[in-house]
C-alpha cells in the first residue's frame, strides 16, 4: 500500500454575489474527515485543506493538479468537497451527455467548477496510476432530499456563470478510455442535498452518515458496501436524500476497498441493510421478483465477508415480506443481524416457475444418471421433467447422440453448437449451459404487468450518415434490419445512433438499455442506467456512433447475420444494474465447479442448496416500472 494524498475543501462563508445563503456545516465536515484520515492512517496521510476564502476555483484546480497529481502508482488520491452545488440549462453538445438537460458544478468561494472539468482533473490524476476517489457533499452531485428542517446546499447560478468546461479544457486533460476515478455523491445529479444538526453540530447529512459508516467499517469494506450503508443511515434518519455511486459496474473501482487496495472478491449483486421500514434488500419487482402473495417464496442467504473464509459468513437467511419496485422488505429467519452492518446476500429461492429440461440419453444410457445429477443441481432456475406435459414456457431438450449433447428447442432447432459429453466434467458443462440460457431468456422476457410508465420512453435507431432521414422502422417480422455496406476494404458494419426520448411532460424517469446478443450475453454498456428529464433525450454512448457488426469469428459473407434484442427498462427510481449483466456463453469454458454453487448471486441465478419449491403466484398491483424489447438484425446483403 502506498501513500495517501488528500485534498479536503469546505466552504461555509460564501460572498453574497456567489451564493445568497451561507452554510455552517462544511468546515465541520472537513474537520471530521481529516480526523478520520488521521485515525485510519496513523497520521501518515498527506492532507491539504482549503477552507472558505482559500477555496477558489484556481486554488482547487491547482491543488488537484499539483497535490493530488503527486500521487503515483500504488498511491491513493482523495478529493473531498463540502459546499454549495449549482446547475444551469445545458445547450448544444452538452445535451449529448446531460440527459436531464442541465449542467452541474460544485461552487468554490468565487464561482463554479463544472462537474465535467472536475471529472477530467480527477481522471488525469488516476491516469498516472493512483487510485483516485472523490466525495462530493453538495447539491446536484448525484441525488436528492426534501426535508424542511435541513438547509439546502444549493446556490442558484449567478449571471455570467458558464457551467460548461472551457473550450478545449476537457480534451486537454481527459485521458483516453472511461472515467478512472470513483465518486461517492451526496445526491442525484438533478436534485438537492442538505445539511442539518447531528449531535449538536452542523454537518452535511451525507457526510454525517458516511463518516459514521467509515468509523465502523473494516479495512476491506468496498465503496459499494460503504455507500449502501450510508444510504440506509440517511433513510433511517428520516431524509429522502439518495446518494450515488459512480461508476457502478461490477469488478471495477466500486468494488475496491475504500482508499485503495486490491479488487475485492466478486461482489454480491445485492445488499441487506436496515432501513426506515426494517430490514430490506436492494432489489424488487424491477428485477423480476414476484409481488403480492408470492413474495414470501423469495429468500436471500448471507454470503461470506470479502477477504474472510467462507466459514465466517453468518448462517443467515431472510425471507421476503413485501416486494416493491426497487427494494424488498424482508424478515430474518432464526437469526438477529446487526442494524449497523450491511450484509452481502444472494437470492436462494425465487417465487417463480423455473425453466424445464427433458433429457434423452437413449443412445448413451450409461450417462443418464451423471447428466441428470448435473442438470438437477446446477440451478433452481431449472427442473428436469420426464414428460412433455410437465414442460414450462421455457423448455430445453437435451438429446445425447454419440459423444455430444445437443441442446434443442421444442421444434428441434439448436440453441448452441453441440457440446461434448463423455463424462462427469462434460455433464457439468452441459448443465452450466442450460443455466446460462435460462437466465438469458428470463432477462429478455422480463416483463411487468401493465404499468403507468408504458409508452413514456421511445427508443430511436437512426443511420449515422443520415440522421435527418428519420428513425429506422421495423420490417414485417417486427425487427429493425441494419445492412452492411461494401467499401474499398470489404464489408463495413453499419453505424447508427441510438436515442431514448422521455415523452412524459412531468416525470423524470430512470432508463437502462440492455443489449442481449445472439451469443447469450447481456450488456448494459449502451445506456447503463441514467435519469432522463421530462421531454429530455438520452444518447447511447454519450452520442458517439454505435457500431453494429457480426460477432468475432463469424465471417461477413453474404447472408450472414447477427441478432440483438435491445431491452429498455424504465423506472421511476434507480434500479440495481448488476443483475442485468451476463457474459456471452463460452462453450470452451470450465465445467461445473463446487464453488460455483456457493458464491453465485444475482436475481436470476440462484443458489441450488436453497428451497427447491416453486409456486405460481397471482398478479399483484401494477408496478411503476416497465420494459420493452426492440429486436435488431444486422445482415450482410
């Protein structure tokens, strides 16, 4: 572990021309944050503090570049800002990356430092190899609260403020590739955050919750776990402020321990925490859980703590009581969790009918029991059936012919290429394939009951070279067809733009665009979950062209094609996106492993040792989320 460089900025005393309402908790935030760093590092952290009149935009920029910029590989750079935030209407190219229609900025003592410029500065620090993190406790940093007893950390933009970065500034400092710093934000980017009295002292509500969590957290606590616990503390305190973690992708910086360290064990998809209504898990009907009477059929099991042996995991199970759109209220079963902790959990029983598989081993009867045991144990999403009358809506036929297993649809067409089947290890690979296919199809077919949000978001796919020609329309089979073109270097895959239009006049909606491929992958990279304001537009890949092509290894010869299913998920509240991610099926991957069954998590991939009874449940009330699938076919004429 290297050295920790920290820049802590707190502004209470704003001039009236910068912010009409002064604050009183920001310096306290910085004081306590510095005390925490001193305690955690034994005083070895190199901390620079800028307070009030010293916290100008030039001084903050210079301190990031020089002080945090001194951090190198194996070091950690931390930027902490407590003060006002502001926003203004976005125009021009900024609308490509600001789906809410607003630009945001932190407010230094003499004016704004735009979020784009700040992000570029921090990414430049990270580009030199330092683990880089930011904590922003100000309005529009990422979330919201509406508590009349608190003071908003919000400053209206003064005349002449330009919240967009200076021309050329971003290009001069942003390294190639995705953002490389991790952000813990007090609130969503289109809403307010607040400060108030906590224990007799003024603090930011987010800072107070975050520091409390950090004092109790162990050295291996990840940013994801820490933010979830801070969020729960805020909710229990009666606020509605919604902290934000960015970037949220699994196995990235969000799953590293706070202030650096190695990437932790693959994170749990879901977290159990104590909220204002009791124990809750951060997933719900928006991830496919059944509402109403069938909710009690859903259970979660606590996983081992990161960095500790599996035996250190408490033998805890929680059972669903009430399923909402983005959370599930649960009751512990025969154990008492600690209200101050956040527990990683995996779904161990799902109130839904599984897919079914029929096994035909007539040609190789000696493999019957081996294959039956492997398929029956791989996942509660699968049940082996003996007759066609027992088949579920999603049904697989596994036919053994010679040294291969053929995974077929009802009509006899193959799902995948034949799989080798000569013994127990191969049987495990066949079982893994069926579990993978079951989860992929449940993602593709995930559909709520009729929703108030149906039809509010429209997806448009437009040729990149003819944006004014209007969006592409489905053909007679309901697919949008995008053909290759022939250029001097051979066939060229089509380039398109993908836009999401929120047609609601008064609702800000959270949207995710998932790409489900014909190689049974699910990837949210096109639009990985953002809020879009009323009448606003979200742009896939921030407005960059989307390249459609055949997958690697599939020759671009006449008649070749690839299929994608773009799955739009729309919700009033932000959903956990990890369960919507699935790598492509790799027929050369390892077969079934014992540890696979004890560390799997995710809404649609369940632990096989859990409850194996499944019930069909009746329909509940319409949820405030919806989905839509747009089939796309890329063809070589």
